[in-house]
C-alpha cells in the first residue's frame, strides 16, 4: 500500500456536527428559552462579588418561607409523637 492511499483513508475530525445531541429528556438538554436567559445573564457583566451578593439576597428572601415550612413539619411531627404516646 502506498503512502498516498493511506493518507486518503485517514479520518480527520473537522469539528462539524452530524446530529444535534441537545435532545429533550437528556440531563444536558437546554431549551432555546433557557439558552437565551443564560446569555442575558452573561451579558450583564456582573463581577463575582456582585453575583455572590445577588445569590445571597435571593437566599435571604426565601429564608423566612423555608423556616416556616421546616417549622411546620417539626410541629406536625411532634404532634404525631405526642398523640401516638398518649394511646
């Protein structure tokens, strides 16, 4: 076999996409809407410090609701224990 024939048969990856692997149901799936939202967030140009402040603010906003839900579960659990022990 000559060198020229071998070079023709070698596969060269040109980076082109044969099939779109962004299929709904896969864990890496991103809808067009989510891609646009992510692009908008990147375009804001927030510094890491600003981004951390945003996340901290969001957590602090949801903290009271989270504590109420956890507290409700604890109260219901204690009531079940109380009524179960009185039988």
